[in-house]
């Protein structure tokens, strides 16, 4: 396995994760409501018996935001590593990134989250939400694939 490619895929995943994090935090500030990541973290904490869990309508403070975003970025880096391990080095960026992003979206939003009981089933969401989630994950996959390809060339 190419170590540079692995590092590049992880870096691409982190860059995409940071972008999505920025969008979510901006959305919280604009709407005054916690992001989906905050809801996910709070539901997970509640299911794990972590107390106290902040009220659902309260915006995350700096400490909670650090926990939320750290977990999100760790998952982004891990997904980048999974991309590097699963996708052929010769694969083109656009198809491999888009397919990986959609596969990651399906795995997290359609399967893992609902099965773990930490999010509502994606099929219960409206078309706009599904489209936004799919687009975000495709962008994530493209950034991950681009990071892997650029690092492998270096």
C-alpha cells in the first residue's frame, strides 16, 4: 500500500470534513438551532448513558462543539483511509470519488445511523435533505479521491 496515497486520502477527507463542519457551524449560527451533528452526538451520548446531555434546542458550547467536530473529523480521516485501502490506485478521481462518497453516504446515513438508533432513517427525510446529504458526501468523496491522487503523484 502506498503510504503517500493513504496520507493524501486522509488529508482530502479531513479537508472535506472541515468544509462540512464550517457549513454546519454557520448553519447553527444562522438558524439558532443545533446542527444534525450536534443532534447525532447528543443522541449517541444519551444512548451511551453519558450525563448530562444538553437540551436539544440549546446550541453547543465550545467544549461540546470540540467533541462533536473532533468525532466528525476522525470519521472523515478514517473514511479517507478506507478509500485508500479499498479503491484501486489507478482509478480516476471523479468516478471513484463520487462512488465512494455515495457509498459512504449510504453506509452512514441509510444503514449505520438508523441501525444504531442515533438518527432517523434517511428515507424519512424530505427530498431536499436527501439531496443535500448526497451532494455533501459526493463532495467528500471527490476531495478524498483528489487528495489520494495528488499525494500518490508527489
